[in-house]
C-alpha cells in the first residue's frame, strides 16, 4: 500500500461522518385517531403493525440526523389513505377503498434535541391530497403505510434536513 492510500484510509478512520440520530415515537390517544381501521385483520394487531412500520420510517429518517440528535415525535392523529368499507358480497368482507377523496394525513408534535438542548420544536399537520398521482407511487403503494411514509419522507426532506444540519 503506498503512502497516498494510507493517507486516505487514515482520513476516513480519523474523520468519520457521525450520523444516526434516534427517533422516539409516542402515540397519543390512538383510540381517537381518524382512521387506523383494519379491513380484514384484528383491529389491535393491525394498529400495532401500522405503528411499528411508521416508527421504523421515523427511525430511518432520524438515521440521517447527526448522532447527537434525538427526534422526539408525539403523533396526535392519523388517517390512513383510503376508507374501510363493508362489501355486500357473498363473503361479507371489508376492503379499504383508495380514492383521491380519502387522502392520508398525520398530525404530530416534535422536538429535535441535540444533547440536552431543544434546537427545534413544532406542531405539524400533513396531508397529501395528490397522493394517487405521485410519480413512482407504484413502488410504495402496496406497502401497509406506503402513502403515509412517503408523505412523511417528503416533509422531512423539505423541513428537517436543512434545519438539523445547520445549512
């Protein structure tokens, strides 16, 4: 290995970029949320899966924050894309009907904490009226909370990345 390569290896070891913030999610009064209803699954099990997948999404986003930062999120309302309807078919099954009219929305308060200092604190109300017409929607629309996760990712890219990294 020549000295030039050693210099770059040493630079990488000495100057790593420390990312991987932490997300802490609290679900406040979920029984009052607008719509976290299951079509064909036990209500509580469905709600747990929805919350778990959204928590994973919040953590993926927090992973892009500096390691010293914690993103504390309190979700106050959630309305999944679509609406659960009982179908009058022979089997009497319920289905989630997804149309423009039934757009996803989420409300949450958050604090972005660096060390022991709150560096940002806001209340956010997101809704995506054009969710069915997003380019690339087919990539995430089949996921349980694909439309909701994409809405949160879009908001994060516009609002959190710049303020959390200081540019």
